[in-house]
């Protein structure tokens, strides 16, 4: 084996180790049609996807969009590339499918947020009083979910993705928005939730 081939194998091995479990499963499914890999992906991600879609719509629509999203994952598996984040890719497909459905049924509350520029100090200050802390203090999930449902669509979407564990860059990519815009939407959402929860 040549030195070049040895180095290529070494770097290939390191790159594969850097990939997450979901990414490896998706690459296996894409390359070999391995249904066990697809089933494992479904088990790992479907509940999170459903919850995200349910926050943005309702249970019936979320269930339908989940199914359609997984069909699109199957149909477009060849588009998934090494180095992609599977969960972000999945949520992007789900989000776009939901938006298409809501547009068809004219249910999309497309709220143009007034995007202002805020200093990172202001954003940090608001981030410190997180909604998760309020939930941890004993607010019932139903009350919290009801408050989230009252938020404008784009704020609800950004906050839901953050609660699912996505970083600002990933949320921006999923939503097709700038990172600062996402920060602003999350801040507005948290401010609105804080106001709603204080009234309770």
C-alpha cells in the first residue's frame, strides 16, 4: 500500500469517527439501502421531529408531516453527504414540508418580525433568564405548551428548535434566516413567554 493510500485510509477513519451515530446510519442507508439503519434513525429522531412539528401546528398535521418527511428522507437519501448534520437535515425537510402544507391550507401565520440589531450584551442578559429555568421551577408542561402556542410562528419555530437542542447556526440554517435574526426571534419569544407566565 502506498503512503498516499495509507494517509487516505487514516484520514477516512478519523472522519468516520467524527461523524455522529445518526450521520453514520444515514450514510449506511444511503449507500446500501440498509432498512435497519433507517429504522434506527426513525427511533432516534421521530419523537423529536413530531414534537417540533406539533408545536408549530397540531397533532394531526404533525403526524401527517412526520410521515411525509420520512418519505422525503427515503426519496432524497442520495442528497445526504458526509459531514452533514442528520437531525438538522431532517428538521429542515420537516419544516419545509410543514410550511408547504400550511400555505396550501392558508393556515400560515406569517408574521414579519421587526428585526432590530441588539448588542450581544443585551442578548446574553435575556438568555440568562431562560425559559427552561421557569419550567424547572415547577410550571406544568401544559401551561408552558399553551403559552408557546400563542407565540408568532417564526418565534415559536426558533424557540422550539432551541429547546430541541439546536445551536444558533443550525437554527439559522433550518429556518433559512441569519443568525442574528434567529437570536432576535428567540429573545422576543422568551420575553413574550416571560410576560405570559408572570400573568399566571
